[in-house]
C-alpha cells in the first residue's frame, strides 16, 4: 500500500487532470429581449459603451457599472434604431479590448447569437494588434462588410471605417471624422443637408430640424409654448442655400435632456459641382433641459459655441470622401461646462461615427 | 451650528448663488448642518468643490472650473460701438476669443450678436472687449463668453444695449 501522502498526491493529480480535460463551459446564455427599447435608454446605452471604449485603459480589468446592461439595450434596440449602431458599438468595444473579461462579456452580450461568429473573427484578427484606431478599423471591416449594404438596418452603401477623433479642452468639445462612401455626391448632399437631419437616420438625436421663419423686425418668430421656431420656406435638399435652421437636438449624455437652437447655415458648394460644402454655427440658443438644472424659460441659450461643417468631395470613381467637424461649448447656465465638454466629446465621437448611416440611411428608418 | 460654519460663510461671501454653483453646494451644506450626509456625499464632490474654491482664489485666467466674472458693457444702438477694459491679471502673450452674445431675458427669437462683432484683445494685464455694429441688434441684454487660448472661461461678457 502506498503511503498516505503518495495517495493524496495521486488523487490530487487525478482531480486536476480531470479539470484540465473537462470540456469548456458553453458561453452564458444571452438574455432575451423583454420590452421595446426606448429612445432615451438606447442613447444612454450608446453613450455608456462609447465612454468605455474611448477611456484610457485602466491597466488591469475593472468592472464597468452598467456596461453589460448597455450592451443588452443596444442589442435589443438594434431592430428599431439600426443594426449599424450595434455593430459600431461592437467594433468600438473590441477596439478597446478583446481580453479584458468585462469588456469581452459586454461584447458577447452585444453580439448575441446572431453575431457570435463575427465576434470570434474579431477576437482572432485583433489578437496582438495594437493601436485603438487600427483595431477599430479592423473590427469595422468585419462587422460592416461590403455585402452588408442590403441587410436590414445597415448603411445602404459601402464605407471605409470612419476615422474619428474627439477631444475636450477647457469648455470646448471637438470632434472630426472622415470616411469614404460608395455613393453619389448628390445623395451625400441630400442626406447631410441640415433640413434632413431629423427625417432620416439622424432622427435618433435630431427630433426636428426646419428652416426658421424670420420676424419682420429682425430675429425669428417662435412659438413660446413649445419654444420652437415657426417654419420658414424650406430649400430644395442638397442645393446651395444660406438661411437659419431650427434644431431640436437630444444628446445622449443625460436623460432627459434637449437643446433647441437656431443655427446659421451656409451651403457654399453643392452638386452639380464636384464638391459639397456646408458650415453652420449657432445664431441663437432658445432653450435647454437637463443636468438637474430647472428648465429655463424659452429664450435662454444652453450653448455658446455650436458650430461645424461637412465637406464632401467626389473622387470620380463612385466614391465620395466626406469630412465632418463639430465644436461645442456649453453656457454657464449648465453645471460645470468643462466637465460637460468631456462628456460631449464622447457623444460627438459617436455622432460623427454614424456618418455612413446618416448618408446611406436604409429604408424604414427612422 | 457646526464645524462648517466658516466654510458656509466663506461660500456665501463668494456668492455661490450668483455663480450658479449654488445648486450643487447648498443642499450639501444643509445636509451637513442637519447632520445628515446622504445628499452631501453625492453633491459635495470634494474634488469639484475644491476646484471651484481653488479656482476662485487663483487669478481669473485659471478659473477653468469656476464661472468667470461678468464684464458688463453698456452700449447704444445710436453710437454703434461699445467697449470696456478690465484688469484680469493676464500675462503678456495671452490670447482671447469671443463667442456670439446670446440674448437674455429678451423677446423669444431675438437674434444674437454675431461673434464677428465681438472683439476681445489682451493688453496685459487687462482684457479689452469692444462690440461693434450695435445698430444691427435689438435693444436689450446679451451675454457671451471670452475664452483664453486653452478654451478656459476668461470672462462672461454682458452687453446692455440701449436705443
């Protein structure tokens, strides 16, 4: 009979060996989608994912409150708000990490059963790859393949990965994005026309955009009940025009929240020329809500800077190069504008990432 | 009365209400005085409040986390231009850029004063702000902000435009 200690070692070895040979446990079941996802919840979830994806790496994995729930909300809201958002979120999270167990868990929740193979491809391709933007580009090519242009909720034209940067300095949040889209310049011009921001895939954040009616004595005529500028005469979408536009913008950073502003728009170039160029800047802020501050009376601006532009150049080979920029600075009516600028930079990153979806908005959206 | 009397007195002296940071601090201070810290722990974020306090002690140019002081500039549509100079302790070479001036407390729909009509110039240690083409705008009050080169708030600019 072997001594007791030898028997113990053998038993332990056998036990460990059994563990090593045991087949891997299947991934945890994906939670079923219970109810219809609301707009506020979807925007907030996108913000949570982007905030995680763009944050500096903490070094070692740390739990991120609300991330799995956000991933679940995006997956379940994708049929309503666009499959593109789900895949964009997946690419952004994967670019951040494919080894951090908390982010991997959220990525699995995002992918669900439908995209499980896609996620496996991403993990395989991004293994050992460095650089967040490089990783995002690689992941984007997997989640938005050329053949996806006919899929429901995906951009209806082929696109290269958006190259987006965002930053906050002092009170100012900035973002810039460039992307190649396989479409016509006239389609770009029609869909990035500010009058169309609220009628296509931009409706998630722009609830209303229309030409503001000027008052006879200067300024604008505004319905004081809704704090909405009365509608002026619209311009033909995608053409050159110079006018003022009312926008009802709903940011993702705080619920509930909105900004109602009048923007001065200058469309400087438009088809049939070889380029489209539009710039905008705040003319008059009308009202805002959010951040725990009582909603002020109509006529109180929430922003001091809200400006940017979109330029598109026809490459002549069926592809258009589109560049979008935006700057934002909140007024002192809101708490801690520098902190809000940091959050806004994250929101702007997501907003500009959506350029393929905005320009090549699939049928049925919103 | 508790150990935070001096802090409260200090904050009141700094007129936090006018600085619009009051919403964040008053409930917290009430909690502290009442001996309940539930709201205080949430609202009195030590870092943010410390930023505010430190920023208020520093020269205006450093008030990245505090609301900068307001420069009130009276003007007349008839004269067409208004200007004011305020010593903010600015260093030579500092830069300044102004936004459009948004209407405040005016009929809804009033057009803002364009940023191109607001010209901030640093003449260390002062900031000079001139506002042009006043004849183009409606009588009333407007407010904008002047940022430094790092987009920190240097000063709020309030135009009080008369006929």
